[in-house]
């Protein structure tokens, strides 16, 4: 691995930094307070090519790969981690999965709008009683000859009620478990029988829309099946190995934001006649944060490098997501302590950092699931894909 950025990657980094500072940072407090999602930010991301990583240029991709995508998302998520969901929701989720498993007609129809930001993307797996146990999902698609009829409910879907194009994972064979799942492309603006309900009562990630999706005899065209029938579990696992990178990057970036904020505050806050950063206990906390932050960042970029090379990366992706998650939660908790009483005030971002960090312990595979993946591959019980 070459740890130095190429000139192109430095340009991407600078572009993402400038975008985040100009388009996202000025609205953080307002959007947090109002739980407001700004669709125009997604559109501007698309205009700059920030949604087209690892997508062929013939479908609107930007001609760059994983390393550049991780670099850009890291800078955006460091400013406000809620916006990391846009790249996962559009690019590394639906667009990349359609590019891998879709027909030429599906690719040409859906990918360009996803990478341009014209369409908001999403993917729906989780149900009230089916989270980590993907094979237990109950939402069912019935073959009606000239169309599919879908019934069931999905929960905790990122971007669900604002989405235009989404991937929907459902059962297509009664009692089939993982071998009876399929994936469909859903055009939410033209699919009758779908009710989308915003979920407002969340601990954090307030500007990032989260939804419940109810399918009641929803009619989906036959040509919207993505990949082979009953191969949805394999498609889902392939997709998660990509979108989990968004979680890993978001967590690593949040860890970096907590560290940077804590260092600045420790040098500004005066107690007993000197900056609190001069005290050994504060230095110990800063050192611990730095060690974990640096390790998380290296794990993220290693996983991205493996993907760029086309090498197996499932274990490394899970390691990056798990470790970065732990680093973010620890950093947010320590930042709250370093800031003292002001950390508990909404005047500073410590509360947001702590609220947002906790979601990484659950989203796209709980920490327990990622422990199982890492151990299972290491023990030889499953291959590293």
C-alpha cells in the first residue's frame, strides 16, 4: 500500500473539504434543530461527481475508484456524518449493485440519475423482526404472471421516504430462508401500494431521513427483478460489503472530528493558569484518541485499497467498520469529558458527536455481527470474499 496521495486524490480531498465547509457546515445547527434534510446538497454532490465512484463513465461515473471515494467521503463526514449516507444510498448501494447484477436496460435506466443526484437512492433490508438475521425477512413478492405483488413492512430504512429509486430485498419463496430471497429495483414515485412513513423519534442522525416502508399489494413490473430469482441473499451480502465502507468511513471521520475538536478546546480552555492540555490526564485522553483514530483510518484505507485491487475484503471491511465504530464512540465520550460542562451544552458539537456515534454500533450489521464475521473468516469457517 502507498500511503501517499496522488495529485488527483489530493484534488479530490480539497474539493470535498471545500464542498463540506461551504455547503454543509453553515447549516448544521439549523438542520439538527429542525431535523431537516436538504435534498439540494445531494444534487450538488452529483454535479461535482461525488456520487459516481467506481461507476463506469458510460453510466455517468466519474472515472475514479474506491480510494478517491473514501477520501472524499471522509472529508464530508468529518464535517457532518449524516451526509455520508448520500454516497452509500446512491453510489455504493443501488448504483454499484445495479451495475454488478443488472441488465443493460436496468443500468442505462437507473444508474445515471443516481450518480448525477437527480434521484435519491436507498436500499431496504431491515424489518421489525429481521435485522441481523437477513434470511428471516417476511416481506413477500408473489409472482402474478405479468407482475410481482409485494406485501410487508420494512423498518429503519435510510432515505426511505425521500427516495426515488431503491433496492428492495424480499422473500420470493415461502420458507426458503436465505435461499428464497430476491432483490427488486423500486421506482417509488410510480409504484402503487407503497406507504412511506418518516421516523422522527431518533437519538441522532437528525438531518438524515429514516423511514418505515409499508407495501400493500404493491405492483412491481417483472423486469424490475435484479439478478437471478432467489439470489437476493448473495446480492445483499455483496452490496453490504460495499455500503459498510460508508459506515466505516463515517465512523473514522467522526472519530477525527472529536479528536480535532478536543485538541482545539484543550489548548483554549484555561484552568489553574494554564491550558488544560498541559495536564497529564488530558494528554492521556488525547493520546488514546489519536491512537484509535489513526488505526481506524488505516483500516478504512486498507479495505478500500483491497477493493480497488479486486482482492477479497469482507474481513477487512468488517474490521474497519467495527474498529472505527468503537473509536468513534470512545472519542465522542472522551470529548464530552474534555469539554466539561460545555460538552453538555448545545453550544458545542459534543452532544451531536455522541448521538451520531452510537448508531454505528447497529447500522449495517451490529458490532456483534462484525465480530462474528471477523472471527469466522480468521478461523476458516467462511471464505474472505
